[in-house]
C-alpha cells in the first residue's frame, strides 16, 4: 500500500486496487461513515449524487389491461368447462 497523506490524526493509504484505507492515530483502521468523512475532506472521493425519482407509469392504463386479461381468462375457463 502506498501512503497518500499522513497527519497527526490519521494516515490515508491507497491500495493496489485503487481503493483507500484510513488508519487512525491509534493504529486501528477507520471504517464506515468516519472513513467517508475523512476521504471527502481530503478530496479523494466524490459524494454520490442522489438519483432523480423515476416517474411511475399511469395506474389507470395498467388496471384496465389487467381487468381485460382477467375477463378473457374467465371466459376461456367457462368455454372449456362446457
């Protein structure tokens, strides 16, 4: 691993797979949200942008098609029963 930045509070390493590791002053690895905060503060990673919600399809069109399919299926069952 290659040392990217060293400070009194933490040391940032870059692994061979281009990911980052952060080790605290107590020589323990920092994980989770704390690691993300450190990497964001140093500008090594970008914050993910939230996706825009996709518009939902019109429920009226789906319900009408489902009812028509159910009516066809019921009609087929009656014809096969006779």
